[in-house]
């Protein structure tokens, strides 16, 4: 539920053809301050954007990774996609 609320921020940038995959993991061998990891993969028009972040909780990791993915999606959408001849 928390993840779905956070992805509402990205809906204005993405269209219906975009796929999003969110993965959470907990690594016990890491320090407690960065043991929780969130990874997001977006497929926008055939291009893959992948970001990950670690934090003290899943919510903090998700907040950081959403910020990263949003910046990358804005950069991806603003680049011209014409093929020079």
C-alpha cells in the first residue's frame, strides 16, 4: 500500500505502456543502517531504467529509490529521440 502511494508521483511521467517492477530485500550481513534494499526497474518505450537504494527501513529505502527513479525518468523523457541521418 505504501509502495502504491509512492508510485502515484511517477504516474504523471509515465504512460500506459510503462512497466514497473519493485523488489525488496533484506541483507543480514550488512550493517543495520543499510540492510533493507529497494530496487525499481522501469521499462519506458523499450528502454530500461534501473535504480536501487538501501536504508534503515523499507520505507526509507523506497523513498530514496523513488527520488532516483523520478530524476532518471525526467531525464529520459526530456532527451530527444530522433535518429540523425
